[in-house]
C-alpha cells in the first residue's frame, strides 16, 4: 500500500504511558513493529528518501552511526533489489522496511542505512518504512545500537561501544558511569571491593541487559573494555575489521608505534594466527634498538637489595644469597673485561 504526501499513518501515534524502564518501552515498540510486519504490512508506508534525516539529539548533536559499511555490500544489495523487483515489499524488492521516528516534521532514521543507500543507487525516490511516534533519544539510540549489534560482520570496537551504550541507556546512567560500574564488578569479583545493596541491584540489572543484547556474559564484556583504550592505530584497524580482538590484545602490549605498524601490516597481509603473531612480536621487539637500550639501563641500574635485607635472612637463605652474589660479582668482572 503506497501512502505519500499528507496521507501518512504512523504506529504508536498516541503517547505511550510512563514505563518503568527503557526495556519496557523497547519491548512494546518491538511488539508494535512485529504486528506491522505480520499484519499484511498495513502500517508500512512509502516515505520520500529526501525527507529522511539522521537523528538529531536534544543536545543539538547528530547521532552517529558508529558502524563501518562496505560500499561493495551496498552495491550488491542494490543489485539484489533490482533482481527481486517487482516483487518484495510494496513492489520495491525490499523484504523488510526501514524504521524511522517522526520528530516534528522530520523523518529520522533509526535503522536501514544500507537499504537507503542501495535505494539511492537504484535512483528510487521512496522507500518502505515503519514510522514511530513519541520515541525518545535514549530509545532511538538503543534501537539503533541493537540493530547494529545483530550484524554478523560488526567490528570489535563498534560492538563493545554499542553494548556499553545500551547498558548505560537501559540503566539511565552515562556511558562513563557504565564503564565505571563494569570495572567495579571486576574489582568485586577479584575481592578488591565489596558491593552495597544498590550495587547488587545494579549488577542484576546489568547482567539482565547484557544477556538480552549480546552474546557475552558480563565477565567477558568486562575483559573487552581494554579495546576502548587501545592504541589509535590498533583501533583504526579494528574498525576496519583488519584484525580480531585476540590479535589486537597482543599488539596492544607493544608501545612503539613503528613496531605496531609493522605488526598490523603482518596481520593484514599474512592472515597470521595469534601464535604466529606472538613470535613476530618477539622477533621485532628483541631486535628493536630502543628495547635494547631500555634493557641495558635496567640491567645497570642499582640493585634494591641492601645489607640490612641480607642480615634479616636465616642461615639457609644467607647461604643461597652468598652463592648468587658471588655469581653476580663474577659476571660483573666479565662485563668489565668485555667493555675494556
């Protein structure tokens, strides 16, 4: 059914009642969208592509997509749509409508970026859409993240960012507070801190949200927080899906950017395993002059072992210490002879 111009119908047109949480609102929206999809697409309308914008947040900023899309993928989708026409949704070749929210006179995209771009390639002027009313910024952001997290080829950085943002949105806290609490869980699990009653409730909520939106348990999610603070060179490679999380974690142990670049090139062009990567890291860091300088400085630095510490040892450990000190002295003599 084509509906254009002033003849636009929307689902959830009435302002929904207050919800106990964003998750309740999401469930109601999902139910409404599912009904629209199964009820002969009665609430699917054709919206001019020129009328569709990116979401403008209350802060005045645009909501970024945070997902890298392959141009090749979009072109393939455009070709597939051409092959399916005139079948598919409303004769467009599309099997699933995009989801928009109505914000004043604007239609703002919640999901469907690749489908919109494919329609543009095919010079289509309109696209089948489900339009939602009274959708808050937080809910729109949650829905956008959830859509992206379903993608099979989502890169590790976008995945972890989207998960944490959805945790923050569902608990009505900031992104920074969500990371802070996840780290608190880590410290609690290692016995470094304890939970208050509020923390215990928060932990239950975080666990429920994480299980509902991604494949990870909370512990695995916490382990991946390191991604957010990785070297920017590694982050750029992660965003382009040029390496996986395990490879990124190994390379992130290297502090020299030049060596990092060589390792990224090695992974990208050799399709190396983590084991092979570790060998390459060992090879490059051991041959690095900067690394050698650091080793020499450390080796020649003053020992922290003092005479007062020696006197505290029992007779057995004193004998062991005497033997070690003699070996050190012999090695020092050899070193002096080598330098001379």
